[in-house]
C-alpha cells in the first residue's frame, strides 16, 4: 500500500503532462487538415524540393 502513495501522484503528473501536450498541439493547429497531408503524399504534382 505504501507504493500507491508514489504511483498515484506520478500517474496524475504524467497524465497532466500528456493533457498539456495535447492542448498545445490542438492550439498550434497540428490537426487542421489531416486529409490534405494524405492527399499530398499520393499526388505527383507536389514537389517538396527547394527551388533554385
């Protein structure tokens, strides 16, 4: 039972870190257009190389 006094706060802290990371990615618009990225991978017209 003594182990639970350590495990419960550690799990709450890790869950909080995960929640903060998720909120950060949502606010920085990481999930804005998931279908567009999938279509760009399949398209031959998209060229990611820098123009010289």
